[in-house]
C-alpha cells in the first residue's frame, strides 16, 4: 500500500490510502477491527486493487490517524467514516468490508446511508447477542474479560511499559498473529500498534460497544447484496471452559452467522476453512474471492 494522506474530519485527521484504478466498479472500503489498523489489510488490499479502487483507512487513534473525540462509539466511528468518504473525492456507492468490530460499523453505516452502499462483506463480524444470555456464561465472561484486558492495557500504556514491549517485540501472541506479513509490515505493526492513542481508542471502542449492539438490533432487513464470512476454527475460550460448553458456543456462533446472512434478502454465508478469527491474515484469498464475486454481481 502507498503512504496515503491525512484528511480532516471535524477537529482531527484520519489516515486514508486509495489504491487501484477506476474500472467502473464500486470502490471497496476496508473497515478494520478493534485493536487493528489499515495495515492489517495488507494481504487483501493490493489484490482487490487489481479489480477496482480500494480505500483503506485508520479509525481515530489507530495507525497514522490522530485521536478523535471520546467515547469511541460505533456511531462516532461511522459519522467520521461518512465525512472521510465525502472528503476523499471517491464517489459511492461503495462495497463495504468489515472485520469483527468493523462489521458492526459496516452494518450501521449501511443502515444509515443505504444509498451509499452497493454491497457488504462481513468478515467474522461481532454479533449483538454475544454478551447476552443466549450464549453460555463462559462466552459472556470471555467478552467481559476482553474489556478488562483493554482497560489494563490502557493503564499500562500510560506508564510507557507497552512502548518497551513493542520495542523488544515481545507482546504475547502478537508475533504469531502478524507472522504472515512481510518483515517491513511487521516492523510497522510493532511500531504503530501499541501507541498510547491506539490503546486508548481500542479500550474506548470495546467498552462502549453496547449502544452499537442496540442500534443494529433496530435495523430492518435490506436487499443490499451481503456475504457473511465465518471462521471455521473457534479455539479462543474463557479459561476452564468445558469441551461440551465449547461445542455449544461454536453452535451458537454458527447460528448468529446464519442470522447475519438473513439481514439481507440477498445474503449468503461462506465458511473460511482452516481459519481462525483473523481471516484477512490467515486466509485472505477467501475475502478476495468474496469481493470479486460480489463485484461481478454489482456490475
């Protein structure tokens, strides 16, 4: 990806990179997950750019973007995305692709600005029922544990401790996550992913997601073309979760993925074989193929 530029959205600026040439098809907008950044789309964006123009950006506080106003709600995020797209010079309608937390943003954006959305691809999207009694208690505890984890990271970031871990490249699990990337991209990810502004943004996003859940519950079924991509491998569980409960959680995740498919009359579900949650890193071709197929439908 190129170096991109910063565009003002209110009182702060967001990083945006536009790659590829206009070939008469909808531009693709890539919306990253919580704790991620535009760089995490590095294995997807250049390939999609062979088909159409691609817009990747960092939400406020992430990557090269400046911090934005708090709290970092889904509503705030999509308001800023709308303004960014308006200022970018790239006309819609857009094909929106959202991973995890970004999936919620994409759904809300499509609900508020349906005329700007040609299609939607949800990549292992978060679902509004994951912190309800519909799921086993252990799954809900796991979600709440993530909130406490982000809170702890936020406190550590103020001490400079995370900066040291980043410099030493020794943050638990991060090396394995980013291993598929080039050495250059890995170096950038180590430098950018543990900034104080980034930790503050991810903590605020995850801590303030409940209003977003309530908003997506109110959305009506649409006819916007939709592809829901679900990971096959689910192995991230709350400590002590029994094998039987793990099976139930996997079944519930399959249920909600099917429900997401039915949020559009033109929806379908794809399972990313052999992939965990980070499909855009582990099995990027699944996403590239889904985007290519949707572009074929839209043109």
